[in-house]
C-alpha cells in the first residue's frame, strides 16, 4: 500500500469542506510519521542480532473516512457563497453595535478620526478597527471598478453602511471570479470573525466577570452583546439588572476599599 492522495484544490474552499480538509491533513501527517517510523524499522532489522527482540513493523495509517466532496463553483459551492454573502451583509450592523459599545464604555465619538490622516489616528482601537473595515470595503469597491482608490464619502458609519450594501449586491459576481473569489471570501471570513460578537442578529452572550449577582452572589452575570440588560446565569435566579446598574456595581468593586 502507498499513500493515497486527495485533490483539495478543486474542493469548495468554504466551511463546508473544513472537516474534509482537516481529515486529509491529519492523514498526511500520520503518513509522514509512518514513513519515518518504517524507515527506522528497516534500519533496526538490518542491525538486528540475537538475542534482541524482533522489531515490530509500524502500522500504516488507515485512509480517512471523508464526507462527500463538494466542488467549488468555481471556488465556493453555492451554500458557502450564500453564507459569505450573508456574513458580509452582517458587517454593517455589527460595526454599528461595536461603535455603540465603545461609545458607551469610553464616551468617544464615532467621528473622531478624519479619513486618510495617519498622524491623527484616534487612540480608540474601535475607531481604528472600523476605519480599517471601511478602507477594506472601499478597496474592494475600487478593485471592482478597476480604479486605484476611493475616498470616504460622509461619516465613518455611513461609509461602512454604503460600502457593505454596495459589495453585498456584487458579492456573487466577485465570488464567481476564480482569480479573486478566494481572497474576497477569506477576508470576509476574517472581518466577520472579528466583529461577530457585535452582530445583533446572532445571540452572543458575554460573561461579565468581576461583579457578583446581587441576588445569588455568584459570578454568573451575563449579557447579550448589544443589550442594555444584564441577567444572572444561575438556574432559578432570575435577577435582571440594567447595564447602568451593572456598571455602577463594577465601579463599586473597583474602588479601593476604605479602611473603617
Ligand atoms: Zn461549500
Ligand atoms: Zn443570581
């Protein structure tokens, strides 16, 4: 028997074939380890003499049990293409929540930074992230239109909304182009992964450490990102706090203890 090879190149490059690719890679690694072990075994046999134990031959790894391969058309299958388009369309809403979260926590303005001025980079990592998102959206629009660059129109959040909507409409065409689909797809994945916890349409629960539930005294407070209420995660404890109440409690905890 020899190593079986698999064609990963023509598979859908999306998430549907992740387990396929992972199993093939695991098999390839196992096979490489087997070949080394087998080589060593042959050396051991050549050097064998009584009364040494006869070396055991290493076993060849079994071929992986793979899911049915889904080809890319040309790069992603239609399900994964649809999923990418949907992820792209969620970036706008997630960016809004992200901005609101950081405003609420730090009292900073969404328009603190002027586009294109490197020196005046805002100290807020949120604005920097969203600025990067906006640049990314604009660079794809420019690439699509075949021009060098596009400057920002309007405010940061408006520009993100417009840029996202513009690309969503053209996502299928971009994904149908084998030269760029993969770059586009993986960058959409990256942005989505970065902003997913702010996506208001996905239930993302943030565990709030640092403050005990006023009712059951456990560190089980949690909040859906974007919500302004905090709930207790202890079964049977239905305590609900407003975000403001929670922040007040957090302030209390952070205060240095006064010596009585
Ligand atoms: Zn797929
Ligand atoms: Zn509780």
